[in-house]
C-alpha cells in the first residue's frame, strides 16, 4: 500500500465516493447522537467502560488463563496464536480435520487483520462471508472501508451491478431497491447456511469467569452461523476479554448506541463450550496476540486496546469522511486504525509511518469514543516514533537549538519580524504548507510588547 497522503489524494478526487461517505456517515452520526442522548448517565457508563477495560488489560494474563480454564471445562478447546501466520495455520488445520472445504463466516475484524480468507484459499478452502456488507465486498473483489458498514463506499446501483455479475441466483430483473437487494442476498446465503458444516466467527466479548463468548449483530446471519454448523471456530483478539458477566451491563449499552444507534442489538448470541443436541458439537477458540502484548506494554499506546469496534470515531472524523477507508491500507480504517494498525504491524512501512499523521487532531474521535480512548494523544505519541525525513529532522534540530535559551529565541523572533513579508512563501516539512499558508510572524513579539508595556 502507498502512504496515506498518496492514497487519500486519489480518494478525495472521487466525487461519488465522497458523496456516498458524506451521506452515510452523516446519517449514522445523527442517529447515534439521538440514541446516546436518551441516557442521562452516558458519561458514567463511558467511565465505567473505560475502567473495566483498563483493569482487564492490567491483569490480562490472569483473566486469559481463567478463560482458558472455563472454556476447556465446558467442552471447548483453546488455541494460542502468537501472530497471523500461526492463527491462520491453526484455523486451516481445524477445518481440514473436519474434511470440509467450505466455511461460512460471521463478520470478524480479527480474521480480516490476519488475512484468513486468503490463507484458507491457499489451502483450497473457500470462506463465504454472510454479513450483507461483507458479502458485497467479497463478491465485488473489493476491500472493506468501514468497521461497521464495510460497503459504505458503494451505493445501491453499484451493489445491484455486483449482484447481477457475481451472484448466480440473482434474478434477471433485479432492481436497486434495498429490500429487493436484501432478499436476493438472503436467498443466496440460505443455501450456504443449510449446507455448511464449519463456521468461523469473531467475538465481541468473552467472559473470563464463565468461559462464555458473545457476538452481537443486526442481521441474524451470525445466529445462523453460530448454531447450525457442526464445528465452530472463533478467532478472538486477546483484548476482547471482560472479567465478569456483570460487565456486560455496561458494554451492551454503550456498544449498540455507538455503532448502530440502537438501544440494543437485534441479535446477541452467547455460548459456553458445547452442549449435546444444541448447537455445534465442537468449539475451538483461537486467542490471537499478533502484537497486542507489546501494545499493552506501552503506557500510552495500550489505550487502543480498549476499542470495542463501534466505529463512532470514523463517523465524526473529517479526514475519514473525505478519504474513505481504503486510503488507510488496513482492515482498521479511520482514527482507530491510525493508532491501532501502526502498533500491530510496526511503523516500518510507508503506510504505517504515515497513518499517525492522517488526522487534524480535532479531538472529535475522543469525544464520541464510548470507552474514552484519547486518540489524539496516541497519534502524537506515535508521530514521535515515526521515522523522520531529512528536512523534518533538520527543522526539529533547529527548533531545539532555538528554544534552548531565551536569548536565542528573542533574537530569532526579531529576525522573524523583519522577514515577515517572506513568510507566506516559506516551505515546511511533511507538506504542511501545500494546503495552508504559513502564519505571518507579528511585527512585535510578546517579549517586546511586555518590555515596552512595563
């Protein structure tokens, strides 16, 4: 992937993409605000969610071991994956052991993060996405561009064209009416649900004290995948853990309101191990690290692990609303992706080094985050770690020298005042002056004003 500025430049030039994003994010943002305003104790819930997450992350090893013990006691099997390759290998092996070559999938950010679909395809296993938006993206040979609405960049006419081209069961007279499109997808997926023997899911939460895993969704596809197949394989990031079932009281209030703007999700599925005659006969839980332990060791960066994937930050971000999700080069777009992806993957590539700068630092993302992640603070923290180009290193070295003593600063302020008419033509590192004028220095510095005023 190219760096964010290069990818965003192409995205911003697409007027249809900008129109789709503006309409969708604006609608979701307004509905979310109405749902949040219904709760007089929203601030208290947000603080409770923050504290629960921070407590869990401080004692993550303890609760993970408790989870493994409870899942195993309930008849499930726990697998530990250090990275994406190990997680993909585990899932592929588990599917192959069943003798099946197809799996149905519940929407999962973790499996997108590790590239599970592609890894399974290399082993001759086909994964079918069952979430409507994920299905649209998969049939269109596309990539998700939003955490909650992966096909947010597509309009109804584009979706109709994809269905007619890639969905064999789509009727010849298919229209772009949303109900008609949804019915076509439902008929296409029903056959998969009824024939699949293996399902792969993500997890919104897991409860350490009981070994229970939960998925929340709005379409019912998750319920079908979680109950009909013989084998269920769940891939879960280790940060999705909650200590007790009582903690759900908080998160099942803040998550739906911040994501789908609903009071509660239409489908909340919870399962604990396996039960004879009820649901899958085999349950496997793959606990994915993939850099999370290292993130948790960073006193500033670990806040990103609070994320519950609600996407509220994307819907208020002025940068995301214009550039879209593909420009971020990651399954995690928007503000949360700008702080999560560089920590998971490292800041070695051009795209990951540029993501902490994909923000105006306006703070809107922090204001709406239901778990109070201070995204602007982490962005600045990661900017300091990003590799510096030669002009930027030179500018920072000069600034450090200038600010070291009051006399140097005063001398430079006098010089800047004398050369103020040339300021608008000056250039700054990282293209800061490509789209804005450099502020003109005042004719008189504060020091001079104070000296004369006294």
